[in-house]
C-alpha cells in the first residue's frame, strides 16, 4: 500500500472516530440557554454526553462561558446549571430577516458534571434522542 493511500486511510479513520460520544437530535426540539452577563437562548442542533451545539441570534456581545447552561424541552426545565466550556462559536450562513444580526452555531463541551446531572442527561437523550 502506498504512503498516500495509508495517509488518506489514517485521516479517514481519525475523522470517523474523532467524537468520544455519539450525537443525537432531540425529537420535538429543545432549547439551550446560557446565562452570564446576558441571556442567550437557541434551539439545540445536536446533543451527546460530552456536549451540545445550538444556534442563537448574534447580538454582537461575546458569548461568555457563563455561570449557567440550562436545557429546556416542552417549556420544562430538563437540566439546570450544567458546567461547560465553549468549544466553537461560528457564524452560520442561515438567512435572517434582519441583516445586521446573524445566526451563530455554538458548540459547548460539558465538564465536571455530577452524577445527578449525568443521569438526567442520559435519561433525556434516551427518552427524546434520535442518533445522528
């Protein structure tokens, strides 16, 4: 096998196996809210045991690694005060009615979750998640 083919296979393997946890879509939808110096709310794009991604309207203020991240579904608070860090925060190319503001996709990684929150997250994903 040539070196270039080996390199391509290695890259493919890393891309395919780069996530530690599977990601899920939430049937019926769910919202994430981050509370810091401002409240940022948006629909969850995908979620897993290691973190989640959500869309939100960019107000121009930075999205701080806030004191709280909460998950809501069907107007009910599912999990509160999840410790997290922002992994990625990028503009998307979704059209908006107001061209001054855009939509961003924020990916957060959960860390140092206690047993009750971990259990709540597992139950929520098992009950409402569809594997991607």
